């Protein structure tokens, strides 16, 4: 692969490293990774050129096709801000199921703040999967709190509460807690498609990640949704399924709930007709 490596650098030692990278295949040797991580600017420039040639390399042969993936990973670990543009080009054009897509997304997240403005511009231009909204995953992990980022994440949350909740959890802004609680209250438990109730697991996990707690009503709703999902899975598998519920410490009720409110147990019955009856008692 020395002839191919010569396209990316004129420096003999760097050319040798790039040639080895192009020959690597499925497993990157630790020594080679260390050499590429600690090499000088000429190594970074060669990796960026190689990454920019990802479409050709993916079609070249099976061995060389791994090189752009390794280049993306190494550039991310090196936090090379000059790699942001080619990494965004990858995420906006490669198949979302490709390992290269995942490597590019993670590399942008590792690079951090320098990726903020270019990623926002790409989203504004509608580039990439889902009109650029898939790049919200990058924004959620940059470690930068910016109102523009929050708006993008809230937009994703409105379109896809499960995915948006996971992004908000990563973003770590408690300002999203009220929205998460509202979504918990407004989203009905789906009895026709129990697997759709995974949204409650994501909402609960996000609330917990942001330092919030579920109310008793929310915890009961989560428990009911989880039971429905588990039973549906057992019906398909013919055996007990694992319990994927999220354990969240709920707020205890401050006194007795309003009699006409839904009971905290998730039965769908008014409190006065369920656990509000004298012989059943308020949850303690």
C-alpha cells in the first residue's frame, strides 16, 4: 500500500505508518495506534487527507476500507480541530449503519467545542441524515451549553421523545426537567403496542440523569408500562423476559391526592375509587 500511502504524505516515516494503516484490516495494532496518536502534525495532516478520501477507500478493497474508520478514531482521540470538516462530510454522506458513521460521530464528540459552530451550520443547512437532525447526537456530547444547542435537542425531543430524552440526558441541562415531566404526564401508556412504552424508560432515565425524581404517579406509570412490555415480550419468546425497568426513587405524595385525579397505581381509575377507599389506604 506504499503507493497509495504516498497520496497522503511526502514524509517517509509518516508514509510508512499510513501504509501500515492501509494494510491493517480488522484489528489495529496497539503500537501503530500509539505511533499515530503521538506523531507530529504531518501525521495528523496525512490522516485528514486519508479520511477525506473515504469514498474511494471504502470501494478500494476490504483491507483499505478499514483505514478511514481508524483515521476518524485517531483524529478524535488527538482532538484535531482541523478534522471537523472531513468528519462532518462523512456523517452527512455515509450510510448511517456504517461503522465509519459511528466513528465519525464519536470523533466529533471527542474533539468537543471546536465542532460546535460547524455542526450547527450543517444542521441549519439541513445536511446529513434526517435533514441534519441526526447531528444532534454530536451536539449533546460536546460539553458546551448553548441555547442554540438546546433548541436543536428540544426539536428532536418533540419529534422523537425517546431519542430526544437520551440526548437531553447527555446534554446535562436541568432546564429540560420540566419538559420531561410534562411529556411523562401527556404520553399515554400504549396498550395496543406495548413496545412503544419504551419511551417511559428513556424519560425516566433522563429525569434521573438530570438530578430529578419521578413523582409517585410517574413511577406507577413507568411500572405499568414496563409490565406491559415484559408480558408482550414473554408472549413472543414463550419464556419470562428480563425486566428492563428503570428504578427511580419517586417523591412521596404530600398528603392525600385529589379524589378525582387518576390513582397513583396506574390503574386508570380515579383515586377515590381505588387506593383512596378507606380499606385500601393512601400509599405510604
